[in-house]
C-alpha cells in the first residue's frame, strides 16, 4: 500500500466508500441504507469483522483484498475522480434518493460517483434529462435533438445515457447548440458501451463529464442499468421522455423521476408508432405532462415564473383587423352561391342600410365579392378558421 | 295557406318553431333562451305583435310572411322532417345546451333540427363525435378512419361535419366498418357543402341522417358553423379531436364538449406537425384526455366499467419464464466481454457454487454463453428491455 495521493489525510470516509464501491453492487439499497445511517467507515469495519462468517463471508473476504488508496491512485492516473457526499461538487439532488422505496431491488443514495471530465457535478442541479428508446425513429431522434438543443441554448446541461437512439440524439443535439451534456453510464466511467459511441463518450469526458456508480472497469449489466436510471432521474431538475416503447428502460427512469417528485414530461408522437406508446401511457396515467417544444421543456423544469411558454398562435389574419360589426356581417356572407344584401342582413341581424354599408367596406378590403350576389372572396376563404368552417 | 300535412293538429309549437327557424339565426342564444323559457308560440306571437316597431320590425315583418305549414310541407316533399323538443326522437342531449354560457355569441337549445334520413335522432345519445382539421395529414385521416371504424364496430354511431379531411375520414371509416354515421351541417340539410362530398352526404341521408339547425336552402356561413359545432358536441356521448391546428373549428367543438361536461379526447401526433398542435394544447391545458386507439375512445365515452382498456403490453420474453433467482444471475452477466463465474457471483450477490449452477441452467436455456467467460447470448440481448439497458 503506497502513500495516498488521491485521498487526503482524514479522508477515511472516502477510502471506505471507495473500498465498498468495489464489493457492493450499484443501487444495493440494503447496504446503501446502512452506509447512509451508520456511515461508510462503520459499515466497512463491520463487514471486515465478519470475515469467515456466513452470510457475509464472501463480501468480507473481497473487501479485505481491496486497497482503496491504490484504487483511487489508479483512477486518478486514468483521469477519474471519486466524488462522495460532503465533496463541494457532490450533486445534492442525489440525496433525495434516500426517500423513495426501492424499485426493482435498486435504490438509495450511491456510495459515490466515479467521474471523468472537467464539469463539476453540482452544475447538474439545473440539468434536464432527455431519455428514450434505443430503437428510436427518425422522428424521435429529430425531436430529442431539437429539445436537447433548446435546453443547451438556455444554458442548462443535458443528462442522458450513452445508448443508441434517443440518448445519442440528445447528446448530439446539445453539443450542436454549444450546450453542456453529460452521460451517466452503467459500466465503469473508464469504459464505453456501446463501443460505437467511443468518440462521443470521449468527447463528453473531454468537455463535460462521464459519470458512473460502477467502479472503473465494471461491465454493463442489467442491474447496473436499472441502478443508473435512478441517478439520471436524481441528478437533474427534471426528465423528458421522448420515445419509449411499452417495456422500456426510459419508463424506469420516468418512474424514478415521478418518485422523486421531479417534473416529468413526455413527448407525444404518432399513435401508430410503437415507439411512442410508452410516452402516451405516461401522459394517460397522469405521470407526465405533454411537452411539444424546447420552450415547453424549459417551462416544465423552470422555477415558477421562469420560461413561461407563449402558447403557439396562428398568424394574424385579415379578419383580425376589421371591426367586430364588420366581422358579424362577414360571418353572415356565404361561401358558395352569392346572396342578396337582404339575406345577409337577415343572417347578421343588422338593418339593410347598415349591412349594405359594411358590405361595401368589406368589398373594399377584398373580403367579399358583390358581382353576382354577395359571397366570400378567396382571400376571406383562405382566411377562414381551420376545421369545419367553410 | 293549404291544409297542414306535416304538422299534426295541435302542433302549434312545431309550427311556431318552424316559422321562427326561418327568421332566427342558428344559435341565436337570446331568442332561443326566450323560446325555452316562454315557449315558441309566445315568442312568435310577441314578435308578430311588434310589426312596424323598431328594433324587431324587420324580423317581425319577415316572420309574418312565413307560412310554416307550407315550410313543413315543402320539407316533407324533399324528404326532410323537422324534429322538435317533445318529439319521441328528440335527442335529449341537446337540452343540456340550456346550461353553458354562450360562446362567440352562439348557444342554447336549437328550435329544432331539420333531418334527412331514416335514423331516429335519439339513437345519437350513444354517438361519438370525431372531428378535426380540414387540412388533415395522411396520418390524421388514417387515425380518424381507424378510430371511427372502432366506434362503428362497437355499435355506436359516429358524428361529424361534412368537411374535407378528418370529417370525411371519420364517416368513411365508420361506413367501412359497417357502422352508422351522421353528418351535422352548417347549411340546410337539403344542401351539400362542399360539393365534392355530394355522394357521401347523399349516402348518409339514405342510410342514417343528415342534420341541420339551418332551415332548408340555407347557406353555410361562419356563424352557422360555430352554431353547428355546439350541436356536434351536444348530440353525442363525447368528442374526439384527431387533428386540429391552433386556430381550429374543431377546438370550438372541443370547447363546447368541455362546457357540456362530456368526455373529450385528443389524439396526439408528431410535435413537428402543425396539424396536431391544437390537440396537444387540449391535453396540456387539461381539457382533453390522450386517446391513442379505438379501445381508448370507447373507454373514454364508456359508462363506468364498460370498455375498460387493457394497457398495451409487450410480448412475453424468455426472461419472463425463468425463476427470480435466475433473473438475478442473468442480470449480472455482462453484454460484451465475458467474465468469470466469480465476477458474476460478486455482481449478483449469490455464492460461487449457486451462481455456477444457475449459469449452467441459463446456458441450457440459451440465455448465456460460457465459451470465453460468461456473457449474454444474442437471444438474451434481444430479450433485454428497451431503452437504456444493454
């Protein structure tokens, strides 16, 4: 055991957490709860004291073999740091993981996070998680990229995994907008899965951060993905699900977001697309709000009064510029066959003289045609409201 | 004035309503309210008494010229009937229009409905209105047709307008499924607008019903479309908006549906499609529930316990058929590089012997490969949950 360099003097808690990180699976809520309640040093020592005794014999034996100084040294040499509770950059959102019940046997506050990259993790308190299906559609990847770009342009970091599909599109969208984007991995933060995303993950490690609860070298397993999902939900300010099939890891992340009482949004899509079924279920169940634009995502995760959305409005139309009386007359003019002024007067309820005068003004505006009885012009017809009107 | 044939003896109320229908615009809530509170005969007589006196002089003069017997005779000769409150087939849902405040100066219970077709209007109490944009997308028309077909197959009538786009698709979808479908028009029930839908409207008149508040011969005007929309909302059991731009007549129908406290559904679509913006707004505002399938539409309008939806589930997977302990072991096996039994044992938390035995069983099931360390097979990888997991 060489002199500790990564661990500072008195950093017994960090060393205990690093050692436990080697023998405790990510998201093992039983051990994590003990660590949270008793402290890492106490739990480590208690485990070590059980060497040779069932049922903890195996864990204790492995724990005895771990040299946490060497672990931290080796991590530091490969550009990794181990961020633990109490560190200045500790992302305090993770502490909220102490509250919810376990989900699929995973839960609680991690021992620490293995991090590669220059970004301080406490910057993630304003991050937005953008998650979804690996087998995304071109629609989904386009929307994920657009939403992540809007988040990036607003100066908020994006959080996602490193999978194909939505994760990939979210990182690239944020990067394209000059934003900060962070990958939370199920494998060790020194590894890349899938291999096809090596250059993406290396870029995130060089410019922002790549984060994992799994110690360096660790392989991606299903339990580690399930554990990882709770971190994505807990690190940021809220989560947006872009596409998710019915049985989807993104729904697991959504579930954690809901359990943490963080804002959860879901992007609708074609009802004919299986990739959008999960998102629609989240909305139907009341778990998620519908989000359809970057502005709406910012509104979703914004603090009160921040980023309030202007609901989309149609462009101004000629009929917006005429008087209320003129509109009443205009609305009484038929689309097809022309009719006499008397018929229009009857339909609008004004007198014949007044109706005639307004019809002349509407003709001057190009909205009605009086050549063969009064009827709407093409301009007025184009101007008509959508959806059922003539 | 010839002998009344369409009006039966003592049918003074029907005659008064027919006469008023000629001089009162559809949805004129001031007059309709008086009729509802004082009776049609009283209102007609009061108006007639004001002949020559402003401001009702014009209406009174026109009313004096109307021969309601002749109106009803002429209607009957062209296959039209005038259905009024108190008639056996009067669709009682319309009476609910007495409650909401006017919207865009339109409202209240109509004087009566001019109807062409064999369907009794009281059959519409179980109808579902399917409405949306004229300028619908192929996506929207496909979904409208599918939903209307599901409604038709369930034995419920479909209600819509007669416009291009969603209205058209809804009728054709219902007809294709052998369903009953009814058009509510803004022009007279003897007319067709747009002309391109003549054969569709004639088919509905021959097989079900074409309905209008506007008297025979009346032209389609904007106020009549706005008045018509409240009837679509009030006639049926609920309304589904398939596609609607931000400024859309379908949103007016949706608004009436909400004001009548009837179920309102909206079909999501691509957020990149302007045609779906209105539907998404309805969901975001809390006015409408998301509906994504015919079953969900039936659930929306169903009485409690009717047509409960089975949420879509993914097909069963091999991992559904293994034991819980085997799943824990399987979930600890990495995707990429193979690892030793000891690594899997550590990750899953079981002893080495037990882990080894479960790995052999999983190998026999074709889920893990032990040739170069333990790793998931293609079968297990295909079987993995969507969205973030390996």
